[in-house]
C-alpha cells in the first residue's frame, strides 16, 4: 500500500514511525519480502562521511564603525572572496592559507568556526564615501557573525571511481597516496548506506529535501555541479560511474565540528570531510526495492590515475563488496583495497538521523521540484586564438 | 632474554657522551639502532631495539635516566590521535605491513608492534591525526 509524505510525518509526530538504516533494511526485506517490508518500514536513513572538495561557507560579518567595503579578506590567513557586498564573503573549503599552505585551509577555518574558536579576520579596501575604512584587523567567532551557512555546490556523489596507479612512481592524489606498480586501490563510498545509491533515480531526493547536514537540519538546495544522470546504469537503474550530485545548504550555527572537518591530501590540497544523512521515505514498493540494494550489487570502475588525461583507462569493473573485502584481483595480482570515506562515521550519522526522526525532532520534506534525468556532462574545449 | 623498543631523547648537554658504550659494556645489552636524529638545537632522538636480561635492561634505563636522557617504552614511532581520527582508512592504503588496518566494524586499529617506521601514514592521514614521535 502506498504512503504519502504527510502520512509518514503524522506517524513521526505520533512517535509510531518505523525508521531503520539502509544497512538494517537489507535484512528486513530479505526476511519479509519487498511488499510486506514496504508496509512495515516508513523511513530508511542513509549517510556518508567523506572528503567533499566542492564545499564552502557564506559569511556576513556585520558592519564595523566606521564601516568598510571588504575587498581583500582573509580568515586565519585563508583568503576569502571579496566580490560580494561590503561585509559578505564566500570562503571556499580548498583555499590554502598563505602561511601554512594546504595544511590549514578554508575547510579548517570553517571547522574552527563551528567549534566556536576565535578566527583572525583581516580585510582591506580602497575606501569609498559610504565605506571610508580601508583596513580592519580583528577576531571573530561564529556567534559574532550575522549569518553563516554552508553552501556546498557539489556533495554526496552518487558513485565514484576506485583509483589505482599503473606507473612506476608514487602518486599523491585526491584519492589518497597511490603506490606504484598497482600497489594499492582506494575507493570512497558508503556503498549500500550511501544516500544517492539508495535512490538511484532520485524518486524522493530533490530540491527542498530536508537532510542531516554537518549535525544540523539542512536542505538539498539544487542539483550539484557536474550532475550526471545520463551516466551508465545497470538494468535496475543504479549508476555504475559517478552520477548525480547535490548542492546542500545548512546553518553553520547549528552544526557540530565533529561532522565538518578540515582535511589534507598530501601533495594535492585541502578538502573538507562533510557528514550528510538523507532520509528516504518508503512511499511504495519500488522505493523499498531500491533501498534494499547491497554492496555486492553496486559497481564502480577501477581507474588508472597515472594517466594524466581526462579520460583515464578503466582496468576493471568491481562491486563494492569486492572492494570492501580488502583486496581485488587485477590481471592475476591480488591488490589491497582501502577506503577513504569513513563508514564508521557514516553509520553514526545514519543512527543519529534515525534518533531525530524517532524522537519527532525531524520531519520529512517532500521535494518542491525533482531533478532532471538524462542530464549529461560537458567538457571544456580549449579554443585557439587571442581574440574572437 | 627479552627485547624491547625504547625511544631516547638527549638534551643538548647529553649529546656527545658515549652512552651506547656503557649500555654494551656495563649492562651487556645488544641493541639495534632503528632511527637516529639530531635537530638544529643539538637535541638528539634515538630509537633503539634493545636485547638483554630483564634486570640489565632495567638497570640500563636507570643509568640513562640518571644522565638526563629521556627514555620511553614504545612499540611504534607513530601515534594515532583518537580524537582526530575519523577511521576513514586513508592510512591503511599505504601501510604495507598491516600495522594500520580496519577492524570488522570499520574502525581503525593500530597494531604498533608491526610498524616498520616508514612514516608514510603520517603523510597519508587527511586529518593529520597520525604524528611521528621522531
């Protein structure tokens, strides 16, 4: 029997909703079958906690006296964008600091702000009639700011490549350190617990979906950048390569620095670990069947990151069950596999979201608009000629 | 006979004294120098694997401490800070000897007795939760 968002929310309000994680639901579906399980379960919680570079924060500092129109802005030595209104800025997660480089970047500033730490704000300006101040040097905390919200343009990739290194020298990548001569394989996913792999055709996740975001209640605000719903899929519809992505928004003042952490990838740059949990309402049997997916049925490609081209060679198609087993056989060689995103933390987030819903603190929001299917990726053509 | 790993830290004034000779001659200890390092302030660090009778090892350590040398029992030269570690697994990708590995519930575990001190995990850790003692 089909359920509506409203019916599920009423059950949540009465404390009667059956809420389980995307790992727990697998056993329930095996035991009871899709039909009965769809009647029994109301919400399935999914989660992920991994590096998501395309992240950052909008901040408003409030006006000093006399006021300044901030042009060059830095927070703990990390440059923030000065092309918005007087005291608005966007701080990108991957921006390195001038003194510590990638060891301390935008993501670390964001995490420190969320942790309640004081941050050193330095700003410069030309000075104008309405904004006469030309320099500013002070300390701010998150509480001091008017608004502070994360707006991450691309998070929670639906699926992602596994990485290997076919060259004879060590590689330092956003997929971690890759040992030469196919010494190891790295992968980054929550697999069967991953939000978008549990809703492969985006039947319930769309613009306006309420989510767990860094410990706060946030929202899906748009499709993520490089949104690729035209990706190759298996016969059931699960993406086999990087697919959909989400743009997320949430109030930093309600977040917990445990779930938003600065990260450093040696030789590559700064990134941010972002904790995201997305509830999937079990509206019907089709959605129930999708969330029952297991790691053995989810596939990705092992890609050779030593090829310095956009199109890198695929060495093997593997399931997440194989990657999670600790090793994968490639051309007769047993190669060690290692994760890059934390399944342990993802499980904690799925549990936390589960508790919010069970306690009636979190209600489902039906998307106000679905995302397009069949959306493909464009590359960037390098065009010759100085003027056109 | 027993074997143990100790990390010695020499203050500036202790540098240049023949401590190692004493350990061999007086306390009959065998040792293997695993790592040695002297910084810009002439402070020295020495990682030793020592072998000998338990009483001799203890007496040797007392001797070193009497000469203002810091002695610390360790298994591994790297430490994982549990408050910073999120169990992502990035360090396990480079640990060829399985000193860092994921448990069945996907927590990171550090088998420090297996560590060969390659220190690659220090670089691989995105949380900078692994630091080297030397």
